[in-house]
């Protein structure tokens, strides 16, 4: 089966929680497949968002395009609801002045129904997340 990007709204993904809200830059922008649109935070940290998949998926790689994120943790849940998360990876990102950060997280094949992204710290008061991609295949259920 061909790998797909499960974080796209067109693939059935949905941002089910975001700790910041800006009507000009809503959280749904992270799942629209465009690097031109984005979600922005409103100051204090940590900030987080949760993306839900339409079914349990087997993910091999997660990629994030963001700006000014310093420390990022990714967690997963295989529950029916966005609960019981377990940490997958935590990483300090490199500061890239004037350009988007593009960070890939190769992960051993693991199942997830939800991914939680926790922005623990930043290089400034605000950050933006432009795109999140989760490459993988659908699990047979």
C-alpha cells in the first residue's frame, strides 16, 4: 500500500485541539496542505495542538514546517478519544533566521489515532506552524 500524508484535511484529518486561537490564522491551516497558510500561537508556552486521524494509521515519518519553535515534543495516542498519550520524541530545533524550519522525525512504524504536538519553548514570543505531515499507511481494522 502506498504511503499517504494522513495530516491533510482532505485525507480526513482534523485539528481537534489547539491552545491558541487567531481567526486570521486558525489551527485548520496546518492541515490544508499549504506552506503559505499557518496557525500562530498567542504568547506563553507551552502551546499544543492535537491532530486526529479518520482511522488508526501506521506512521513512519512526521515532518513539521514551522517558524521560531525551539523545543518540540510529539506524542501519540491509539485510543478512540484524544487521551492516554505517550511520548514519541522530543527535540530542540535549530533557529533559522528569516526562513521556515523544516524538521523531519523518522519514527519506527507505530500506530496512532491522534498525534499531540507540544511546543515547549520558542525563540520568540510567538511561533507559527505552517504544515504538519505524517507519512504512513492505513491499518487494517
